C-alpha cells in the first residue's frame, strides 16, 4: 500500500520515521520547508505539493497543530480531499475537538474518502520509540486496514467507538494531563514556601500514589531547569480551549479545567508557549 504522512512537526517527523524504518512505500509532506529532514537520502519520497503527496495514496496520515490547520489542508483552501483517490483512508492523528472530527468525516464522505480520527497519547520520546497509543474512532473495517501501519508507530491501538470517539478520549486524557501538571507544580511550590527542600519534594512526590506517573519524568526536568519541548505548552493551552468548546456544546460545566486553561493562557502570553508544558511550573514559580 502507498502511505502518505502530512505534517512533520515534533510528533509527525518521529511517526513518519518509524514508518520509514519498516520499509513502507512512504511519501511525506510538510506545508513549510524543513531543513535536515531525516528522510533525505532514503527511499522515502518528499513531495513538493499536496497533490503529489496524496494523489496515489491508499492511506493518508495527518498530524497537524490545530483544527484550523487540518481544515485548511483537507477541505479548506488546499482542498486535499479532492486530490485523493476514491476509497482511500484519511487517518487524522491531530488533536482536535470531537465535533470537528465529525465535520471532517462528513467532508471526507463527499469525496468518497473513508475517515478515522486517530489521535495519539504520548509525546516526542514515545513517538520516537514507537510507543504511542492510538485512540481511534471510526468504522471497524477501516480501522483494521490501517492497523498494521499504526502498529509501526505505536504500541497499542484502542478502537474507542464510532467517529469522534477517538478525539473525545484524547481530549479527556490531555485535560487530565494539564490539570495533574498544575496540581503537582502548586504542591511543590507550596512545600518549598513552607521550608521543605524543593529537590526533596521533586524526588519524593512523584513516587507517591497520589501523583500521576508522568510527573517522575517532569520532576527530573524541573530539577535541571530543563523545559526542552516534548509537548508544547501552547498546544496544551489549545487542547484545554477545545475541551471548553466541547463542554459548551454538550452543556457540561468544567470548573477546574477552565481555570487550568486560563493559567496556561497566562503562561503562553508570558512567552512560554514553545517550552514544554511542564514549564507551567516555571511560570508559577515566577509569579509566586
């Protein structure tokens, strides 16, 4: 099968690289030119246009930054869906809101393209190590066709349900991730103010049952004042915003998540958007 991967950012480059390692008939494309792509001097085709990227593809994976970017590429100005062959699969791995995935599926159906929402759990290192978890929404038969290729990029595929359910689960996971990071940061900073060594807290708290497991990795980075991006803070803010939109659509209050969103908004405004989302600690430490 001919596979195309669109979107070579932090995640997309690693995901596409794992497809390449499995000798897939692969074409990649990014809207803006990128220097030093790992696919140069390999059998991977680097397309110069969207048309060249998708016209012969059996499956098109996309990993783009926002719903707006996905719309622009696939059924907005670029009209990529109209360039794809009939009955091809479009698996969107971008983190978007569920109502957007439903809209994308309708747009795809107009061109007889089969759609999957297939966002992933994991950041840069799991992506590099092919340890992502795919949350997939869509027809079971289509999921089965795409599964061998998702297996090359991840360690688990969860078929959550029909269209939009993959995006729904990803929204819940990222909402909890952001809030857990904020809670951890506040606890460490309060302990520090009470006279407990910050390094002691960063070593101890992540190993307690009350802490989310991912805080072990983030605590080590915080100790070293290292906020090299694994998952950008600005995209975490975006995901919280999408959760707020969805909560409005389904008439569900989000008290704590909305407060978390505003704190991430302030950190983003303060210039921390391109740091890792754990830099929310650095922002709170600045404002204490």
